[in-house]
């Protein structure tokens, strides 16, 4: 995000919504004109509150995000549709009159807080295979629970320039190195793996690629180009690590022979072209095809018995809301310390991070970080390690997470911060 | 506490603890340190023992245990090598060695160690079993399969390592192979029967016929047992029992073991088919048991038949009981109580009353009162309220008061029923009965009239199991009462009854009549029931609209969280559970 441009827009937006500003939203007589959606411990459903703001934007309204004010609260117009929506979803709201709003704005102006206008509901795409279970991806679950609309896309749409239609793209546990999460040998014969392999091979063939790793790399490049042209990318779990590995593997065979017919290049680590990667550099790749680990980018190595690290908790960083509004938006939360959770890629080792990366959360004292952000061209990317914030030990075949049992999940809030963050962007994508 | 006092106390504790610690050495000291969580200290102690006695298995296992929490499992390798050199035939050491090589991610060494162990113990399955387990701990399924296959080949027995092969196949979703291997396992080791049933029970529906076909091809009795219990598990208990009964051996203990296992597999069924299967299995047990055990099994069978609605079979068994040389007085008290309960439930009320009189001197007061109340319920079911009242007498226990309430209600005495239910309080009967009474109070309390014979007739019809007559009668009562004075509650109950009987059209109509704003205490429950009904009928949009109406109209109702959850499920926002 270009900070100066963002700040200029934030100021203009605040004026537009302010009771002291010009114009503004329709005024509803007989009751207070504003609704404050508190996001501190007064909120009865933090996750659905994001959906409330999103749907208000979808209806063509405008909102403000009060960064660092009561856990990152939202200011919405108290129109009948929003009031009804909040009541249906069980979201706590507080009616505000103009006088109280002026007082809150004064408080925001005087502290490490800011008011960011939200102008347009981003068009959301989730990258997932056509037959993916709806409950096996934390972002899909969060979007469904909050009531935020999204569309699923897959390799044919990405290769076919289909990303142009979306403002925000999410990747979850896809393996962009084309090695089926490196489960190929350990789960040989398991029906779900057979299905995954067949589907990927058929897709690669239909798109004219000789093997899956080649096709997945082309998908990774298309995604990087989408970011370059102004897209917002959010990735979790193993999509983070493998996307960068695929991007950096320009002319380097990093796939095992079961995936592309030829063994991995023994000197692959030395030949990687990290300048193509978004977040990582100088990583050492795992050469064994039987070890379900890709590289030393992941700090926790959950699938390697002898290297696996125990889970701790991670701490969100504090940023200056007025100077670093983007980073501040991404860490809005009612908790600062959050229990960690495993994924095929759980965390990111500090020594593999590029110097340009902004760390949003880390485990103090540990050699890894959890949540990172950066820019590429006109767009931005955010990587969040781990699979499911409310299922720390997630195993294949686990029961789906029911978010109605975790309406205050601080980990899921971080996901939803990312969904709403592009709403603050004014310009259309330059794709 | 001041620093000086703390230091003094610490010193005192150290002085006190030191002699005890000093007396301990070797393995006991290692155990003690391990118990305290000092794994590094325990590792040092175990290593000291192993330095002088390299093949000490207790020390080696202790070291293996404490290295795990220290995240140093592979660091045991030097001690393992020394132990093997000192005692190359000790199977315990080989087991530790295999696990150590697995931790070190050295498949070649795993293989070499297993081969060495196999050579030292020819004819033993254990080396191959441990080899496979070590491979599995590295998630190396092909390696595990190779170990098991090699073991089977070398041992020359087609059923060697069958349980391991079965588990591996099951985990891979290959239930056909798994069932063949489990058959081989239980033929040789019948004790694995329950494990086999539990392992094959999760077979996906589309693969069940294949599995049953494989089991059917095996003519052994162990195969019939497996087949019977799997069929029971998959909702066909009658078929299962048929196969088992046909194959029961003459050997009584073997047959009884199989039948009891089948009954246990059924658990406490509610569906009629499962209840009948349970009853028949109990009959078969009775046929093979001595007098007292046979009588008890027949009574349980009669109860199960009765619960399944098979009155003829229940009566047949009770008649057998009557012919039995054992008089009711000879039966254990529990069995005698069962007999009277079954007789009352079967409508043989005079017979039950006679038996109760005979047994009374041998029963304690609590059991006697329980049985009398069972008899009261029997007379209610038969519609003989006078006899029911006479048997209940002046029972003033909380359960008795609750029954008085019901009897008054059936006679249409609303005020009397309310007074009796209030006296009985919330503790009479089991939880379901208490909940039922609480729901009834919601219906009775708004009614202003002291007597309402129509309501009594409706509730009696419901008790007698005539849902259709009860629904019609309740609708009539509801139509004659103002909504806020019991009319809405009567329609709500009628709507729920119609829904439970599958008459969804009538249920929707009745619930809509109940969901009126004039009855704000009833309307939320009626709207929720209506929302559930519409969603169950796949009218998702209508169901969602109904639930939204409930949440927005009655935001303070305690039913709102339940309505929101249903709404989330209907919209796909949360998984259905």
C-alpha cells in the first residue's frame, strides 16, 4: 500500500463520514444516526462483525474502521438494513449520536489510533480445487461464517487470466511445487490421495503442461503477476512456502521423480532465483522425497518427527496507526498474544525472510515468525502460517471446525482483517 | 517471605532431602528424577547404569523414555549399539534399537536390525511386527507393508502378521483386503474378534456388500460372528442374528459367548428391529442357561419384545415363565420386578397385581412403590382411571404426587393437576419425565378454566399412544381457548405431535396458528418449531424467513441463540452436526 496516498484517502474519507464534515450519509431521524460495532470484549460475535461491515459496503454504503479504538471497532450508519443485519447475526452494536461521535473522533485524533474509510466491498476469490470440502480451509470457513460472499477458482481460471475479476485472492494448503503436499509416498494408495493425483494430472494435461509441477509453477507465476498488477493476496499454511519455492525455482527441478519423472536437482538450493519470490530467500530445500517437508522456511516442521518443534504462542506487533495504517489494520484484535497452531507450514524462519518483509507477529525469542506482509509492484501479499487457528493439531480427517463455537477467535480475526483491508483501497485494479 | 527466610527454608529442605536422595542410586533414582520431571538428570543416571551394565533393559527403556520429552530420541543410538553387542538375543533391546533408528530416519539401519533380530529368533513374528511399526512411525507405509509381507513369506504362514496387514489396509481405505486379513486373524486368535468388528465397522456404505461377500465365503463360526455383528452395526441386526443363530455350535460356552457378544454389540437399542434381535438373542441365551439365569434372560427378552411392540412374543415368554417350576418368589428381586413391569406394560394388569401382592412381603418399600406406580400407568394405558386411582391410593411421595397430577389432568381437572404438579416439584421421575411435566405446566398455567375435559381426553389419548386422536382433540381445545390463555400452547403441542407423526401439512397449519403475536410467551417456540419444520421439508428460503422473523420479533427470547444456530446451518455458515 502506498502510504501517502492511503493517508490522503483516509483523511478525505473521515471528513466525508464525519458529522462535522461535508455531505456524508443519509441521516435517519428519530434515532441516533450511527452504530458503533465494538471489537473489544463487549462484542458478542467478533467474526460476524466483519461480515456486517462487508455487507454494508456491498449495499453501496460506506463505513469507517477505527484502528486501535476498542479492538478495531467499526462505525456504520444506523440504517434499517444494517440494524436488522446486526440483530439477525447477534452482533453487538452501540447507537451513537453526533456528539458522542465527535468525542470519539477527538480521542482517536489524540492517541495511537486512526479512522480509515471503507469504501467498496472487495470481490473475493478463494483458490481451491473444485471438489474441495468446504470445511477444510480456514478462510472458507471464516467467510462462510461471517457471511462474506466469495467465488472459488482453480487452475484453468488462473492460467486463463481469470484473476483480473477479483480484488482479493486467498490460497490455502495448495502445493505449488506440484508434489501433492509430499504425501505421495507416505499415503500411497489412500483414496483421497489417488483422487488428488488424478485430478491434478488431468488438469495439467488439459492446460497443455507435461506434468503437474510445470503447471503449478505457471499458476504461481500468474498469481505473482496478479499481485504485481495491484491484487491483494492472502495465503496460509503450505501455500505460503510452496508459492515462493515455485516462483524461485526458475529453471530448477525441485520436484521429486514421482511428480515429474525426474529426480530433484541435488544442487537445487544453490540455484534458486530468490529474486522472483515474494517473501523468502536463501532457504535450504529438503531433498528427500519421503520427508513431507519442503525447506527450512518452516520453523516447526510438523511432519518430520525428529525436527518437529512444539507449539507456543505468537504476539502481534504494535504499529503506529497514523503512520503504518496497513500493518495496523492487519493486526487489529482484542488479544495480543494468540496460541499457535500447526499447518504443513506453521511459521517462517527469520533467517529466510527478505529484508523488505514486514513482520506482523512472531513468537518472542523463537527463530521463527508467524504472520508477515509485503508489497510487490502495485499489490500486496500477506502470509499467515498454520492451517486452522482453532484446531491447533489439525490432522487429516479431523471433524470440521464449527466457528459458532469460536465467535471470538483472535486467530480467525486476523484472517478477516485481511478480507476487509482491501475495502480501504479506493482505486480499481490496474489489471 | 523475606529473602533471608527463603534462603533458610531452601537450605533446610535441601538438608532434609539430601540423605533420602543419597540413599537412592541406579534405576530407582532414575525413576524418581523422571517422576519429578528432571529428564536430563534421569538420562544421566540411566547412562551411568548402562556404562557398567550395557544390556540392562530397564535402564535402556528408561533412557528411551526420558529422551523423548528432551526431543533427543536418536541420541540413544550409542547405548543401543553397546546393548546389542552385550546381549545380541534380547528382544527388548532390538525393539528399542528399531525405534531409535526410526527416530534417526535411517531406514537401512531399521532393516538391518530387524533382519538381525529375525535371524536370532526364527519363527517369531515380533521382529517383523516391530520393523513395520518402526516404518509406520516414520509414516513409511510402503516400508511397513514390505516388512509384514517379508515376515509372512519367511515364516511360511499365510495368516502370519494378519492383524498388522489388516490395520494397514483399513487405514488405506482398502476394506476388502482388511476383511480378508481380519478373517485370518480371528480364525487363529479369536480374542481379536472385537478389534476386527471395530476396525471394519467404519467401512463406507458403498464397500459394505463387498466386505460382507468376502466374509460370507468363509465358512468358519468366527466369520459368522463377525458377519452378524457387522450387520448389526450397519443397521441390519435381524439379518445378523439370523446368520449367527443358524451357525451356533453345540458347544454351550462358545455359543453363549457369541450370543452375549452380539447382545453387547446391540447396546441399548430403540429401533424395533434391533429390539427384536436383542430379544431373540436373549431367548437363545435363556435356552442355553440354567434356571435362574434363564428366567432373567427370558424376562429381559420379554421386556425387549414389549418395547418393540411385539406383544405376542412378550406374552409367549411370560407364559413360559408361568409354566416354569420357579415361582416368582424364587426369582431374584430384580427379575421379579421386571416380570411385574412387563406384565403391566403388556396390559396383563390383574396378573401383575396378583404377582405384586405375592411378592410384596419380599420387596422393600421403594421397590413396592415403584411397582405399584408401574401398575397405575398400566391402568391409565388401559383407560381405567378408577382402578389407577385406587392402586395409587394416597401415595404422597414426589413420584406419587406427580402421578396424582397426571390422573387429575386425564379427568380434565386442570386446577387439581397444576396443584399436584407444583407439590411434586422438579424432582419426580427421571429427567425426561421432569422436562415433560415442565412443558405441560407451560400449557396449563395460562388456562383460566378449572376444568377442561377435552384437554384431559387429549392427554389421555396421547398417553395411550394415539397421536392422531390426541392431535385432533388438542386442536379442538386450542380453538376454544383465547391464544394467550392456553389456546396457542394447545395448538403448539398439537403441531409438534403432528410433525412427529409425519403429518407436516397439519403441523405447519397448527404451528402457524400457535405463532401469533397475541401469545408472546408461546409464539417464539412455535416459530422455532415452524422454522425447523420448513427446513426439514427442504423449504430453505421459507425456513430462513421464519427464523429471521423470530429473531427480529422476539429478540429477548431465550430461543434466539437456537434460532441463530439453525439459521447459520441453513445458510451453510457452520457445518451441520
